[in-house]
């Protein structure tokens, strides 16, 4: 089943075209990795999926992005969209508040006030992000006192607490050490049972390890997209092969 | 070899000269601060040491008649005056200033940068005598006409200080809000928060220590302002029964009386005691600002 379908997507920052005629679809409960050199439009692309680009002035978008067949730019309210499509950023960005309040932030702004319900959601989300055991004794300490890897898992927990359907991850491990990276990769593996995941990565091995599908971006275009094994071991396009074998990028 | 040595000597000399200049300036500054404090303290304490007036009388008595045969120097009306004008002014300018800071940083950047920011810079630069004069010629008659009394009043003092502290509070809290990382705003929006929820639940709590610093700075400015307040407050050494009655502040009584007193008289000493009190209060403000700043999570 197609969870997300992107058709003929163009994106402009002022006069500069950052995405050129992107066509992609993402299967439900799968992991799609986006690879490509810096500045190729990967991050810009995932930000079109939850309309984070709306926040930037002078962005113009043509084409359609469908979530379960609904046009996210025309038929879905942006608040509703971001509830359904969560996002984890490159740099861990917990709020300067307690661990508990970070995770409870999403449910609270969406109107959940019941203390018991909130406690349950916080615990469930932290467990799902494989962080519960490490923080259960300091839920009411500042989130900024956690290590970088813990902060990133906290951000994942915070995203999960909103109960999204899709999770976008923009280079989620680029600021982390190898062990924290491994934990997050294991987490992605587990999360795909319940969620559809799109992950931007600079790390070829990571794309190989965690993803079912891979899309290769170059200069704002999708050069190749398919099952990860095929893109990695049997690429159809010369440029994909060059990139994967490390000839550029 | 010799050239190298020469070059090295010259460099050492330059290093030395730099060190001497910087070190001397630092020492000079420290000496200046210490001697200033010493001078004010020695003068201010002679009220209690030489003139045998009790600290309790000075701080708690409401009778101020320093020119009588047995002088009474109760400073309570001035202390309360300073507290009233500053606190009430901040109660108005605080919320207003923080709101405008939020408006110019979070809501309308364009309007903020093009109109509000320059306007605030101009406001900061206007000399206090101009504010006082405006208060005297516009505010005082307005209050007299529409609310009763002479117009010279606590209310006039509060309103002038509100306007004078507004730019300080706005610009300092705007800086605090602006320095928050964009990432936490994005995190909030990405969770489906509206702009208002983001401001209310993320931006304001995160900028709390900066906003508090802004408010304490505003309070310090209000406390220390002499001229503009003196021009509109009426300068009567009493505790008023309403906002429409005149009163005095610590600063206004000093500027009013300092020309009328003889060095060494009780009256003169009492004014120095007031100056010492002001100095101690501003030290307290500085300490509060430092403590609040240290507690801030984002620097």
C-alpha cells in the first residue's frame, strides 16, 4: 500500500530551483533512505512532506504530495498533517524543560490534560524509543542534562508521543557517536513495524543497514529509486553507481 | 641571527607595552570604583555615626524636616516613592515590552526590523530631560484636567517611567528571544503546535531568564532615574493617599535638595545616606541580574 505519493514536485527558493520534477512513492511500514551529496535537496524534500518549508519565506511549490491519497497542500490541515507526519531533526533539539515535559509536550498541545493518560503516553513513548530504562529515575530533570544520543532518542520519543503514522528523520545520527548511532538504527528497525519511515542519511552503510528502499538525489532530481539491494548492488544509472562506489560526494 | 634577535626584542617590547596599558587601565578602574564607594559610604554613614541618627529612624520614620533645630530625617516617604514609581511603571511596561519583543521577533519580523527596532533605538537615545519636559507639558496638564488634582503626581511619575523603561525591556527581551535556537521552534511546529502554542509553551519559558533580566534592568533604570521623575512628580516629602497626589523619590529629593544644603550639615549627610542607599540598591539589582543570567539554559 502506498502511504505517500509525490507527483511532479518542483520547489523554488526565490529563483533557485531546489527540487526538479520529483516523483516518488513510499510503501506503508517500510523504511526509505534518501542518499545523495550535500545540497542535493534531500532535506528540502522531506520538509515538503510535513510542510516545514511553509515556515521559510519565498518558497514556492508545484506538484502534489499525497498522504493516503489526500493532497497535503490542499486537503489536509497543516496541524493535522504534522500530527500524522512527525519529524526528527539532524541536531538533537530537546526543549529546555524536563524529560517528562518534552515527551508530554505534543499530547498536551493536542488537548490531553488527564495526568494518568499523560503518564502512560510518556512511558510508552520512552519505552518505544528505547530510552525508558535510562531516564525513568530522572523524568523531572532537565532534558539538556542527557547525552547527545539520549537527547536524540528523547526527540524520537517526543515525536512518537503524538502517535504519528509517518516519521521523517533528517540525518538523525550525524551528530552522534557510533554506539548511539547503532541504538538509533536498531530503533528504526523496530519502529518500521508500526510506522512508515523516511530517513535522510549521508552514511552509505547506514542506508544499506536500515532501509528497504533507497532513493538517490542529485542536484534536486531523483536519479534512481528502488529496493535498497538493487540500488546498491545493481544500480541502473551510472551516476548512482559512481556515488555509491565513492567516486564523488 | 642578529636580525632575528632584534625582531624578537621588538616583539617582546610590544608585548610588554600592551600588558602595561591593559593592566594599568584595569587597576585604575578598580581604584575608581572602590574610591567612589568609599566616598559615598563615608559621607552617607556620617548621618548615623556623627549625627547620631538611628538607622531605624532613617529607614522607617516618615518625618522629613532636616532644616529644623532638631532635624528629622525620616526617609521612608522617598524609599516608598522610589518603590511605587518603579514597581508600578514596570507592571505596565513589563508586559507591554515583552509583548512587543515577541511581536517583533516571532510574529512580524519585517515590521519589527523596519519600524519597531529603529523606533526603540531612538527611544533609548532620547535624553531623560526630554521625557521629563514632555511629561511636564503634556501629561501633567492632562492628568490635572481629566483625573483631578494638580497633575503633578505619583501617576505622572509612573507613566513617564513606563515610557522610559519600555525600550529597555523590549530590546533586552527581544535579544533574549532572538538568541533562542531556531531548532526548538522547528521542533514545536513539527509536533503540530500552532504559532501561539509555540510562543506560549516553548519560546517564553526558554527565554525566561533573559526576560527576567530585561525586567530587572528596567526596574534598575526606573529606580535610578532622577530628572524626568522630579519634573512631574510634585516633590512633596509625604506618603500619598492616592495616585493623583504628589510625592518624592530618593533620586528626586537628592536633586531637589542638594543645592540648598551646607556640607557637613545633617541635611547634607542625610542626602548622602540616600545616595548610599541608592548605590546599595543598584548593587542588589546587578547581583540579581547576574544570578538570573547564570540560571539561563541558553546563553
